């Protein structure tokens, strides 16, 4: 049975990329060694890293004013690393809190009184993204931080906010390269790879190099962005396999038509699933209509017993990873770039059959 993988992350990878990696794993690039055995200082890996960075820059639209880093520690480390580098008690980071991961990012900054809440959707159970008039960016802020897509609650910024002279920091972990975004107003972007970019184990950080002029100097070497930029992005041992596989995913994305094609593909998948949720009233979506995510669709059945039965039946039909996050329950379908439309169609067919059976 072909599995339809709706896991929120680590998530589905393009099938052709997995097969390509399988074929090359034992003898990668004709070296007589596996990528798992390559030195991160070798010429072979230097080419892999260079090609991966080149494709990422092209797909994101980053010019030479940006530095691109392949780090470790996931977005969770970035929650701390951003304020450690740029915030102070006098010039805190401002946080627009649209979900749990934004809360966690704020909590790291708040440990040292270096984070300020600009807006929070917690009272409304994180059902929506705020409008521009609901929060304010002021000049004393070190930066404004947003989470572009909220995996747990299924909300997404359709347009990135304008923050003027204040740097905009965006956690794009769960929707990077899923739609066309103008990053001209951003100063730092970070993303764990395990949703749209590749396997777990590598974190992409892209920052405007001039931002380093604002960074603190008294930091542990590994936690200072300047350390990695000054070392040409390879200060310590890289997660070589994860970068290699990410490069293959980026090459697949380019072959598939680039970000514009992914946007059209992801819109079609989301519209198909939301259309079924809205069709009869049996299912109930969590996110407000104008804040719905194309990446993580969250919804409920009439009651907990129905949800449990639906999820059990889904697994039996090869539809996996549909359980809502452990903190909120319910049902969640993650529709990342590599998930085919056929998987969404199979889910919709089971939703309709389940509804008919339940009457």
C-alpha cells in the first residue's frame, strides 16, 4: 500500500529524491565513499554546499547582501540565538505571537527581559493572524519577530508585515518556499529543514550581512552569527548528509517549476481540503477564513470519539500523520511541497465516506 504521509515534520520528501539518494548513498558522486563518510572540508562536499546555497539563494531571491548559513539545533536554538545576538533589555525584540512556536521564541527572549509582546492571539485560541492596525512597531525595538506559518493551529501570514527601519525576523520553518514571498523587507530568516527543505538535522539561516553591525560581541563563538559568517559558513562540522539531501530537494523544486509552481500546487491542495471541510458542516475548521494555512490544515470532527474513529480508519487506509498536535488534539493534515495532490484527494474521499457512515 502506498502511504499518504501527512506528518507535520519530519515530513514527506519527494519520492524521486528519496530514490535518487538511495541509489547514490553507497558511492556518492563516484568517490568510492558515501556522503556519510565525506569530510566536511573536502572538495566534494564544498561543491555540494556551494550548489545547495546557490539554489537556495535563487529560490528565495537573495542577493549578495545576504549571508546564508547551514546550522544545527533547529528553530528552537534560533529562538535563543536571535535575541542573544541582537536584543538587550533597553532594546528588546518585539514578538507577534500567533501560536505556540512564537510563544516559545518570546519565552527565550523574555528570560533576560529582552522580549516584548506586540500582539498575542492566545485569548482567541490562536485562530487568526492580526491585521496591520492591531499591533505597532516602534523604533526602540531591536527587531520584530513573526512566525510565518503556525503548524499547530493552522494559521499563516499571507503577506509579510512592513516594519520600516526595524529589522524583521521571520521563522519560516513550516512554509519556506511554499509560496512566492517578497523578502525585501526581511533582515533575518530561519527555518528547520524538516518540512519543505529536506531531512531533519540542518537549519537554514539567511541574514543581511549588515545586520551583524548590530550584534553583541560577548557571545560564545558557536552562538554568534558573525562567527559562522566570518568562517565562510563552515566554522564547525556540517550536517553533511542533511545538506546534501536538501540540495537534492532544492534541485527537484527547480525542476518542478520553482516556487511559483509550488504555490499553485499548494493552493490547489489546500482549496480541495478546505472545500470538503466547509461543504456540509460536519467538520469544523479551527483557523479563521482569512488566516487559513496552506501548509497545515487543522479541523475537528463532531466529538472526540468520532475523531478517534476517523484517525483509526485513516491509518488503515494508509493516511498517516493526521493526529493534531498533542497540545490541542483534533485532526491536522500537513500539505507540504512534496505531498502530491493525490494524497489530499484520498483524504477527502475518506472524509466523505466517514461523514456518510456517521450520518
